[in-house]
């Protein structure tokens, strides 16, 4: 029982680390008022000044990597739900379909009312697809990963080859910046409604990648990658070696100006470092297992859905014109400092909330709704 507790604690710690880390990417979009060029190098034609370099250094560490980690952890959660259904003799996917539909609905509200780069809608669709694949067994999981992984990499490679011979640009974000700097909250909601499909292109594009990473999370659970025993430690140690030998060199390509490697780094190379983060964080947690931060990150992981939504609401209030209006006026160091301050607040929020309640606020609403479905 003690080992199982530690194992589950590690999963929550990883999930907490991942969800706070996604803000490390989104914070730049908030701070620069929806200008996506700040997380790419498309408009970077020369080497970096210090402010740009500091921004890209943080993005090298987090952009795509923590999103990949969070996606893998969603797959781990799906596997745990699957095992629970088997133990209880419940139908699979059964209620899990309703959980996924709730995630899609929550994601739609988050997209409309908070930020247009929501990931939850994509996760909800992915979860339904993966739940069906998992029911079919290990052979289907392996086959799907091989096929969909190969196809996705081929598409990214094709886009990369095309970009070698064509001038690729994200276009101007002047109107978007003006909207988030001067528009009301209602104006921003209207903008998201009117541009629903264009703003959801990435969410659709990454579904194959999400399926692969969800299934990777399932397989990692099944091979014992999170086991507290020696077998699990050896697997996680290999993750670190893979990250150092392959992941780091490939992700360093993000520092090449001109935007050439932005796409392959975010969608193909970043998940390699996500795996490395699993190994590295696990080793650090095991070495200093009584460090005070782990329990706090575990709390964040337990209510990760609530934390994900809350951190984006806070960032909206801080940076958009209808709120405090800090966006567009800050240097990279200040943006990083605000990110850390938000993370500290969220860690305290999760810790205090879970002293009073068993689940986070969004998780509680989901539990109430799903309990009605079960009845």
C-alpha cells in the first residue's frame, strides 16, 4: 500500500508540474496580447538580444515539452480509469465517454470565455478515441501508435520541406493585439465566436499527436515505468539518457532564427524532452522525497483541471485591457517573474482548497454531473 501511494503521488506531482509548465508557454501569448510570433522565430532574422534570448530560453525548456508531458499524463489517467472499470466490473468506456464529453464542453467554455488556445476540447475528442482503442487491447495500441505516429511525423516533415522552398509567415497580429489591448471582454468573446474554426486549427491538427501521447501514457503504465521498484527506476533513468542524447540537441534547433524548425520542434522533438522530464523529475523526487514542494505539486496535480482554467483566468485579468492591462509593456524578466508568482499563488490555492474539500472546484462540478449520469 505504501508503494502504491508513492506511485500515485508521483503521478500527481508530474501532472502538477506539467499544468503549471503550460503557463510557461501561454504567459508569453497573454503578455504580448495574442501575438503568436513571440513563441516562434518566424520574425527573428538576426541573432538574439538579451530580452529575446531569455524568452527563447524559457520556451526551449517549456514550449511543447510541458504540454507533451500533460498529454502523456492524461493517457496515464485514462489507463487508471480503465483499470478501475475492470476491477469494478463496469462497462468500458461507459461513463468515461461522459467524462470526455464534459471535458469537451468545459474546453468550449474555456475557449469562448477565457482563451482561444484551449487544449481541453482536443483532449476530450482524443480521450474518446483512445478509450475505444484501449478496449481493443495491446496489439491495437501498438499498431495505432505506429501508424498514427508515422503519419503525423510525415505530415510535419512535408510541411517542413515545403517551408524550405517557400516564405512562411504567421501574418500580422496587429488587429488581435489591438483587440486584447483596447477591446472589452465581450469583444474578445465575439472574436472567438466569429473565428471558431480558424482558432481551432491547431487543436484539430494535434489530435493525432495527442492520440499517440495518450497511448504512450497507457503503455508507460503497463510496462511499469512509474513503478517505485528497480524496474521502474531503470526505465526512468533511460528516459533521462534519451532526453540528453537526442531530445536536447534536437530542441536546441529552436534557437535557429527564421522559423524553419518551429513546427518540428514543438510537435515532434518536444515530446522527447517530455519523456526526459518524467525521468528527471522522478529521480529528483526520489532523491529528496521529503522536500516540501512535492506535496504542494501533488495538490496541484489532484486538481489540475481547475488549476489550468484558473491560471488562464488570472493571466487574462493581469494582461488584457479590460483587466489590469499589463500586456504589451513588459520585458521578458518581468513576464517570467509574473509566471512564477502565479505558480506560487496556485500552489497555495490548491493546498488550501484541498484542506477543505476533496476535489477542485471544476472537478467537483464534473463529479456532480457524472453522478447524475450514473443514476
